[in-house]
């Protein structure tokens, strides 16, 4: 069983936020946020937005595994379709 002090530290850590750039603007998210969670929190349908982190394309099926880090540069954009 964890001590009360250890549990308090866990709770604080869970509520820490990290800073990143979202489409070139400063943005804060809770520590441990995934790219999928960020996309959802912004109200985007997962299949309607394309994503990149630090200049690298992140496929939709990889977003849950992409844990955002302090200083990451996240880009969200709508794919261009048509001809």
C-alpha cells in the first residue's frame, strides 16, 4: 500500500500540464496526453484531420501511442481531396 505522501505526489503529477505548440501557438495539455486525446479534446473527428508532431506525419492508428512531450510542435490540418 502506498503512503499518503506518495499518493499525493501521484495526484499532483497527474494534474501537471506541459507546454507545446499547436499549429504554431502555445498550448498546454495535461501531462500524459496522447495525440488522439488532444485531437478529441479539440472537437475534431479523428478521420477528418491529419496530424504531425515535430514535422513527422502521425497516422490515425498511431495517435493513441503518441504521448505528447513538453515542447512538441503539433500540426493539425484537413487533408486536401479532389482534383
